[in-house]
């Protein structure tokens, strides 16, 4: 009876963690807004970041999050976090029905985490390399002379990347824009067309990993553009770079002064 009770408690904890993470995983995922115990607001689609921000008092929940974090640090797999929680949830449910009495000796959380890590690093990689590589779509052209990037394949790769980060309504436009910018920066004899499609995306939040320079300290954490940008920054071929905190402060003062006027 004690073992069955502990299994049910573990199942409830796993289901609660799965509910938190499942909202931001996959193409249908969305940004999750949560408030830390310190009062800081976190808006993210990163399941690992959300789990790390949780203030967990239940010891079993801390063990589960530690297992997921350990796997993430070793593999860097973002989408596997959700599958790991789901597999734990499914495994616990099956043990309640058929293997409740053997739970204590056969289903240790550390063993589950190590088994999942071993499966991905030693078995899954081999299966992908041997059986799925023939179905892969390369981003390089099949020319025998030199390897060049194929624009259509590269754009599909960017779409898959941005689909899990900015949502399905904006990922196609952002992937095309990123593809244009990438090929424009590449040295090429013939050159590429300039970026022709540009528009304002309402409600889109780009996190810090999309930018190069972003100071961590200070009161300003986000900038909202509500007016038309001056021609100096919006004309084709212009480039604006911040290299220091002094430049950032000078720009902030200029924008604030212009807004007051």
C-alpha cells in the first residue's frame, strides 16, 4: 500500500510538470508567462528555462527537474525534455496498473535518466545515421565541383527552427528574412537580391538569444517600437551596431530626448 501511494504521488508530480512544459513544445506551442517567487516575470517558450525557474518544494519534483536538466546539459536537446516527462508519466501509469509492487526496486529516477541518456547517445544516434540519413534533405547543392548552399533547403531548415520559437503565424516570414540576410552577407561573385519584403510584426517578442549585444543590468529590459523608424536606420544597406555600454546609453538618451520633443 505504501508503494502504491508513493507511485500515485509521483504520477501527480510528473503530470503537473508535464502540464507546465507541454504548453510551449512543438509547432502548436505558445509562449508561457510565469512569475518567479522574486516577482520577476518570465515569458519564454524554452521548457528547460521554465522548469529551472520553478520554486519546487516537493523533493520528487526537484529530482525530476534535476534529471531533465542533467540530460539537457549533456545533449542540448530542447524537444527531448517534453518526451522525457511524457515517458516518465507513461511509465509511472503503467507501473500503477501492473508493476506497482516492483516500483521501489526497478524504477529509480536516476536509472531512468541514465537509460534515456544512453538510449539517445548510443542507440538513437546510430539508428538515425544508418536508417534515416538516406531520407535527409541536404542544405548543400549536389554539384561535384564545389559545395554551395541550396536556398530552398536552407529556408526549410530555418522554418523548422523558428517554428518552435516564434509560432506558426510568423515563422515563415522570419525564416525568409533570415535567409535573405544570410545570403546577402555571404561573399559571392554574382551577388543576391536585396531584402524586398519587410513589415512590422505586431506582438512578436524576440528573446535575448536572437541578439548580439544586450546588457543584462539596468532598468531597460525591452524596447517597443511604435512609430516609424527614421530613414537613417530603415534605408537599404544601412547597418546599426552597438559595441559598448556607452553607445547604448547615448542612444537611449537620444531616443528619450526625441520622444519628449
